[in-house]
C-alpha cells in the first residue's frame, strides 16, 4: 500500500515528532511504501509576522504542495497528522480534488481550543465551549498571548472545518479516549472515531541498578511544575533529575540553587533521555491539564521505569494499565511524596517485579509492531467506505 503522510512540525522537536516518526517506521516495517510530507513552523519565523500570517491563512500554498505530492506519489490513501497552521484547508481541498481517501489523527485539542490545551489560569478552561465560539480565546489572546494571532487561528480553524465538512476523513484516529471524548462535538458528525495510542520504538530497558526520580518535559504551570518543586523540597535525600526548560525556568533555577538534590539538563536528545529513564526508578508527569496522550509515560514503561502521573487524560489511561494507584490527584503534592517514597523504599526484588510489569505493559500495547498492525486494520476497515 502507498501511503502519503502529512505533518506540520513544530519549531522545537517534541513528542509529536517522535510519534509521527514511529508510525512511519511501523508502516514501513510492514512493507508499506510511505512518503512523509513535512512542513515546519520554522518557515513562519523565517517569513516574519505579516508574511507568516498570510501564509497560514492562504490555502493555495498548501493546496499546491499537497496536490503536487499526490500527483507525483499516487498514494492509495493519505494520513494527516498535525495540519496546523501551514497545511489546513488547502491540504484537505487537495485531497478532495484528487478524491483520495484520507484519515486524520487527533493529537491535541485545537479543534476546541485556540491554545490546544484546554487550560488557563491554573485550571481546566471551558470558556469557549460555554460561549459556543472561540471569541473568548481571541479576546484573551490564548494563542501565543496575542489577540491578533488568536484571531488568525480562529479564521484558520473555520476554513479548515469547512474543508473537512466538504470532504470528511474516512475516520478520525484519537491518540487516547480522552481526546476522542473532548472533541466529540467538534468533529464532522457521523465520522467514526477510533482510539489508537502512539507507539514508542523498542529499546533495552533492563537495568537493576535504579535510583531517584526523573522529570522530562516543559517547565510550565500546566505540566505541574509546582508539584515537582514541592517534591524536591520535601524529599532532600532523593536525587531528582530534570530535563526541560520553559516559562518556569527562573523559578526552578532558584529552587535548584538552594537544593542539593537536583541535576538539571535544559535539553537532551531522546537517546540520552531514555538512558536516564533506564537509570531511574520513577518518572513523574504531574500534569494538571488533560494530556492528549503522555508519551513520556510510555517511554518510561519501555525502559522499565514506573510512571507516576496526573489523574487526567491520556496519562491516566496509560497508568491504569500498570496500576490505577499510580495516577494521582494534582490538588495535593503530599500524595505524590507519599507514593514516590513508597516506591523508592521497595527492596530490589519487589521493584524488579514492578519494573518487569511496566516493561510487559509496554510490550503488549505500545510497540511499533502493534501500532503498525492497528493502523493497517483501521485503513482496511474504513478506506473503502464512502457514504458521501
């Protein structure tokens, strides 16, 4: 099968980039010919603000790009990953023009929220849902802290949705049940929504000499940095390794300066992060927002580390496959300290059994082999169905 994959990448490489790469690898491992057509938000930075806004709101650029790729590659189907902001309506219109069946992965909440995270002022935000439009998000400047850019994002979203209504995907692929549920009223009515989690490529996660707690992610409020900081100060005998930076970096630096139990790496490549996971007992993800998936938790499982995570979204779904008791409320940091201390105090035999269980959960659910098979099944079930 010839599959054209579309993806709008971000300026900084993140979990979504790795997840798309894993899907491409999974399909190629199963003998499919996959062409990945990628555009990057670095183009917007190079164009400047005004030309970048024009590029994001003019469908002809992406129409011509995608139509050219279809004409050259002649795919049997197209799988759209992230389309915002450089692909969007133009890309969908190109699929319509070619009458090629297509599928769309839902990786965030942008169809419901201009900032894509349903989070504002330290809590879950439903203002736009309550208002019945995204105008509250425009007024507040929810996208990039700019009312102008938020307005552009609103226009983009409307154009994209109109294109999707004209030529709907054969199925939506949600990376978690949480994403499918939250977006259920923001999709084309009647189109199936299939839950298929992301994959993580296999690595050797066997390591009996583990210690400490690892945090990998942006240092920002909705990621639960306040819980991380409270744990650091409440567990002075435990080494915390932190990988990431962000808006709370200055606050974090001040805590690190007065604590003697923190190792901080602002940026590391993924292979080095996996090495740190293989040396850690616990990987924490105290997110306060509804994480669409939670790749860091699956990477932890793949390396035999225990993910302790927030009790919302995709992270909670992943933790439930290990033991729901490792999905914690983010209202009180004390429960995080208690749970982490209990795991750190386990003897080697008990933790080895828990680590093996984590690894087995990964092998049974999140490998590229399983992911490729799931994608094949979705394509076969829906590619030939067309009620339009």
